[in-house]
């Protein structure tokens, strides 16, 4: 922490991780695109206990004319959090599904409807410190509408 109590991070090479990642993109016909990403860490430093060693993402995208629809699935493997200053507890893995439908009105304007956490999954994130039992709850299903406007 700095002099005003704010947490700050500095990149250094005193800790290392090892793993492998696979990323596959495949055009499935004229309008469909599929992407699959898999990551597996075989060695993480002990300080990375709040990070998952297994990650995955699958995205399916359909585009025709001015319309675009995509659905994504994201996996986060098991992690740990500090239950007390000296005790860690396991957090379960989870899958999240998200979707977005958009329509390009002009080359500079696009409207969109987004649904995050499509299946209304109850999941939590590891807190920065100790004492929050079960982790920090994340949002349930979230709907959003928006306009992207380029100028």
C-alpha cells in the first residue's frame, strides 16, 4: 500500500507461471464464426491462489447484413480466497453465458441488446482481503440496451 493506503501493483519478474493455451477460430459458412479458447496453468505462484488454473471460452457469432448475434460461454475453474488471515477456502468453478444482438443502422451507428449472465448463475469473486465468507457475490442476469456511435 502507498502512503494514502491505496493498493498498488508493480510488474516484476520475481514470480512466474507456466501453462498452455489453445485458441481456435473457424469460419462456419458465410455467416457463422466460432472461437474456442482453452487455458491450463500447470504452475502458478502461491500468491496467485485467487486465480483459476483452468479457463475456457466458446463464442458463436452470426452476422448477416446489418444484423449480428453472438452467444458466449466462459468457464472459470476453482480458486481460493482468504477466509481469515491464515486460512484459505475453496471457491467453486462456474460457467457464464452472455449474448448480444446488434443492428448496424449506419456505418457509424449501431444499436444493441445485451444479456449478461444469461442463465442467472450465482457466483462469487475472491475478495482482496480476508473475512468475506464465500467471496464477493456478482450480479445475476443483467439486461442492457445501448447505442454505439462513432464520430
